[in-house]
C-alpha cells in the first residue's frame, strides 16, 4: 500500500490576482504543467488534489510560502 495525502485548500483570503497566480502554479497554464502534475499528483475536484507521500513536503512548502491554509488527510492506495 502506498501512503498519499488528499489536500484541500481555500483561496478566499487571497487577493483575486494572487488567486489566479496560485492556481496557475498548481494547475499550470496553456501547455505548461502545474506543480501538482509535475509531482505526479492528481486533482480530484476544485480545491482538492491527491499527492504521494514523497512529494508532500514540497507541496507543504509552497502552501506555506503563499500563506494558503490547507488541510491534509492521510490515505493509503493499493496500486
């Protein structure tokens, strides 16, 4: 079993221009890959993605740098 984290976040406290930049960072823009995809994560819904344990610390640093609050839920995948 593989340990992963489901990350949920809310951007309401960011200014609109910062929100856009943060979403571009996570999801990418045009043909650029976002950081979530680069780290082999996958979006599950708006404001929610899953990332494996080995890349969790990098995601955590990004959220801390941007001062975006998030919640994490530890999950185990079977593939």
